[in-house]
């Protein structure tokens, strides 16, 4: 039952016999040359290519993810004003949920670009949501007496750092969900 297999030599190391091949180009590779990727073992040339299809979002996907991030961030910024201290308990779950929804909007593409788009969009959306709350407070329609836009925006950090901490937790939860699916 001894079967003879066709062993080839590594493209970079001609003295090393191997049965491994690159998942992209099919070039024989030895264990010293291989690079682990999500789709299998590849040679160094194929693994170093920029613009991989698993991590490079199209323009439409990037725009859709940023719009979703702005909306999720605006809801979070608005919710901070009404939840108070309890927002710290909700921030991680909400960030993870937002990250999953943005990951699905990007067709499960992930990478540094999607992480940056999601994190920045959530932060900008949260500040925008706080600005909407500030405008409502100035008109007298918010939970606090009319005190001015700058006062509400300053409350992001000054008397209580809870809104800023919850923003950080939410962004970390979303980016973590995208990075570590």
C-alpha cells in the first residue's frame, strides 16, 4: 500500500521537496515560504498583493457603511442624553450590534479601511446626535432646562466623562466585531 506521490521542489528553494502549492497561483511552496491567509496557504508574492477581495470594499459599500455608522452613532448620541449612567451597560452591546450591521452592509468585507470608516462614522454620528439633543434643549424640548448648545456639547466631557467613555466603548465594540468575527 505504499503509494508514490508526485513531489515537486519549492520555487524559491530548489533543494526542498514539497507537495504544497499556493492557493492563488499554484506555485509549489515549502513550509518556509508559505504565508497563512483566510483562504489557505499562499506564496509570499500572492500574500503581499494589495487590494484583496476579502478586505477591499467597493465605493458603494464604503458609502453604505459610513451612512449606517452615522445613523447608529446619531442614535447612540441621542440615547446618551436619556440613559445617563446606564449607557455604560448598553454601549458594548450596542457597539457590537452596530459593528455586525456594518459588517453585513460591507458584504462581510473587513480590514483596516472598514474599521476606520466604521469607527469614524460612529464617532461623528454620536457627536451629531448630541448636537441634535443640544438644539432640542435650546428650544426647551429636551430632558434638561434650556441651557444653550455649548453647554450640552460641553457635557460630552466636563461634569461627567460618561458620554465620552460610552462613545469609546461603543466604537471599540463595533471595531472589535468587525476585526474579530
